[in-house]
C-alpha cells in the first residue's frame, strides 16, 4: 500500500509541475520515439511528409487512388463531418475524462491514444458504410485471353500467398507437397508476443498436415491452465477443462514455420504491398510495390511521394501498427526479397490478407457488415490479479444501450489478458470505442472481485498479495493498472460466407473468406480447423488444373453449420433501439421493456443449463464454435422445458424473417449430417475432384469435422 501511495504521490507531483503526460493526450498524432534503430526516424520522416502532401491534396479536392492512409491521418487529426460530430456527442462524453486520464498514466500513453484515435476513425467509417474509404478500388480483373506474349512460359511460382502471418501455414503445407510458393507480406512476417488461445486438439491440425512435429508444437505452447469458466449473471458457474486452455506464442510458431519455409526454398517478400492482379487463361499476373525502397526520403524536386503508412485498416489485430512499430522485434532479420521487380506471375493467388484485404473490399463493394464483435481490453501486467484459470464467456451485468457485455480472461506470460466484448451491428447509433473503453475500465474492478470469489467456490485460491490488488476505490485501483497492449477491435462478419471469388485463379482463405464463426474473433481457430481441408483441396485443384472460378468455389463451399451460428450471434445482441433505453440515462428502458435488460443472460442460463445435462461433447463443441445438428436439436428441445418464456421472447425479438432464414440453414444442417453419415465413408475411394469437394462440404458443413481433431 505504501508503494502504491508513493506512486500516486509522485504522479500528482508531476502533474503539479506540468510534466504529466496527460497534457498531451489530445495532441495531434506525433512520431513515435525511436527505440531500436535509425530506420524508425527515416520511416517517420517520410510519413510526416506524406501526411502534409496528402492534406494538401485533399484541400484542393484532388483524390488520387492511393489516398487511403492520408485520408486516415486527416480523419484522425481533425473532425470529419457534421454527422461524426453528432455521433460523437451522442456516444461519447461522460467516459472521455476517465479514458484520457487512464491512458495518460500508461507506460505507452501516446501509442495507446494514437491507436484509439485510429480505431475510432475506422469504426466511424464502418458505421457510415464502405469502411470510410469510399467506393472500393478495382484491384482484380479477368482477361478472357492468354497472357501477353512477353510473359509466355514465365510463370515464376505455382502459388502466391498474399498475407503471411496466417498465410504461412497454408504456404508451408503446399510447399511440402512440392509447389513453388511465394509469400507477399506488407509488414514483417513475425507473430506478436501476446498469446493466441487454443486447445491441444485444435493444435493437432499442424501435426496432421506435417507442418510441425509434436515437439515443435509443445515448444510454442507457453502456458496451460484449467479449469475454464462459463457464467452469466445470477446463474450457476459452469466449469470445463481443455477448452481454449493453452497459450500459444505466435512469434515462436510463425518463426518456426517461416524457418522451415525459407530453408526448403520458399520465397518471402516482406514489406511488399499487393497492388493488383490480372487473371489470364494461363496465369495470374500480380503487381506489387516494394516498401523497402520507400524508407528513404525523396528529393525536394523528385517524383511524387506516395503514402508509406502501412495499412491502418488492420487495426483489429493487436500488432497492426504502422511499419516502424514492427522493427521493435529483434529476432529474425528481414528476409531479402527474391529477384524480380514489381511484376509476379503464378498459377494461383491465395488471399490471406484478412477482413480488410483490398480484394475483399472490391468483392464486398462497400457493403456494411451484418455483424460486429466489438472488443476492448488487452494484456494487463500490473494492478490486476494474475488469475490461474480462464473465463471463456462471462457476464455479470444486465444489458444496457442495446448491448450485453461479455468478458474473457486468460492467464498470460506477461500478466492477465482480459477482454470485454459485445455482439452488435454497424449502425451509427452504436457506442464509440472511447465510451466502450470507459465501460470496461468502470467495470474492471468489480469483474475482478466477482472472478476472485467464484474461484474460491471451486478451490482456486490466489496469494493474498493478488487479492489486495483489487481493494480500495475504483480510482485507486485504476491508478495501479498497467497494460502492455490494448486492443480496440471491430471484427466484422457477413451473412455472405464463405466469400468466393468470381475470378479464375483466385481463392480467399482465412478471415478474407469470412469462414470464421460470427461468435468468435476469427483468425487462428478457424485457420486450424480448416487447414487440413484447404491443404488437400488446393493441392488437388493445382494438380488437376481445376483453377476456374466455378471449380475453386467448391474449395470454399456453403456450410450450414457456419450459417446456423448466425442465430446465436443475433440472439446474444439487440437491434438498434430495441431496448428502448433513455439517451439521458442508458440504464432506464421504456415501460414494458424492463425484461430486455435480463433477457440475454436468462436465455444463456437456460442454454447452458440444458447442455450441462447432456453428453460432454454437446457443451465442448458449442464452446469451440462448432454447430452440429443433433446436439443443437437436443439443446433447443431441452431449453423449451428449462425456460419456455425465454424461448418465446427470443422468437419475438428475432422476428419471422430471421427465423425463416435460419430454419432453412437448420434443415440443411440436418441434411448435410445425413449425407456425411451415409456417403462420407466413400470419400477416400474416389479421386474425382468434384465428388471429394462435395463430401468435404458435407463433412465440414455438418460440423462432423469436430470428431477429427
């Protein structure tokens, strides 16, 4: 306590002297201080020059195609539109003081403040539609002819994987089958230092596909914890084992796969940006831009300086910062780019660039996502207890402002990882990141107390010094909390999934294809689940020259198990203004709608109470975002007896249209399960590309792949 008081006194003394970092919280974005290399300074110098020139271009109403980063900088540093002002007044205000004070006291105050502003601008753009970027640029074209004569016979690679941090897995798998593979990564091909959470059964996919040995997988696992809790307000805690109970070090995992890839002759072009692709009958021709060459300032009278801000549109990923931030890692030097210029030819292009891929933006054509997982939180290194077990899905408060907030907690190498998230859409009425962070900070102490008490009920005791961290007032508690990383994420989902390309020789994989469950944050878990299927399917497509758009569509087929998950996502959130809350006091709702505040907690309590009475597989598969017909059917039937009123209210809130659409997917889920049960056994007895893809669709589309792990 004396140390804590001393720390607060020193802070107050600095504030009186005018040295507090709080004074710079709302200052314009400034370059980060160089920590490891002179290259930081050169990158930042070019970025400053870019921002100035881009601002001049905007003021003169010139809109070059490559204006994205400059527009982002302009949006971050100034007010964009009167509509933004209105939204900010409606969704921000009360929480601003708490958030600014908290951020000013963090070790990386300027970085966190900058990250919040960037995330806020893109969240505002997403709510307006089109991601705030205007009409999507055309980056892929189909030409109904062979490639130009100058390129005949010059196919550089069999496969070009765009986006390497998750693309490295599929790239290494195809390389092990003998294909020439190139990875294009616009940052550095390195994993972040904060863990990915998974289970051992999911990690077996890396062993089954031959990417890593069992020992190499074990080396990447840096933490393991059990039991893991699911809980809802005033409900009974559900404790399970072996679900999201290991922490995987992405930096170790990706480094190991990258080492194997390069050692076996794979090519990597880091700091290389995808610009466009033209699909011909005999090859794909890519245009790229080497960002290494842009790390040097241009002469005053030289050519136009294009933006070098490395895409800020990936702010959903915790390591998605401008290029200079990546240079903080000292391990694994940048791979020298292979010989060749800005033109690359290949047989197949795999887009692994994620939700905000330029290819995805073109295919979506500025469409708003139907669903958002809004997330704030991160890894706390000081001030919160170091829990030894996890929360997979926890709620201890009622819903308000058309949101039911959930929590996740995982033990981490550097402390405790804690997230607060909610399911919503991208309506303009939705809360700002600043207000959402304020809710997180205001609830953090109470959540830690509730978490601590629940652990005692099952014999999980923390040392007394850990319990003392959550004593005192909320202000005293927040004074001592320090975060190593903060995440402000708006993870989009679309009903049109998986997303397929209408172009030949192009396939979307991972978050680009929207194959992740709308209940999850996407990414790693979906990659592990689908890796064996994609490895085999893409290999057979290349081997049999099945590279037409209609053939590649079978590699990412319709899966009713994925589409059926939409009902659960919508049942765990509210439509805009559905609660009828008061704008002056969000805790108050319209007369007759008071039940909406406890509705979602009540439904989930009934859901998990029903699953607890069934086979263990029912609960575990649901927690790992795998929807299967019989477990789902039994759960819904049991829920109608546990709490029929809650079920009637779900039907009322979702409406006839949503339930009708879902009933189609539910029926097909049962049909796919029947087909997989009846015919799936014959898959390995045929070599026909089309039959094998249909059988894959039945197997994964019914959720039966859960048994494969």
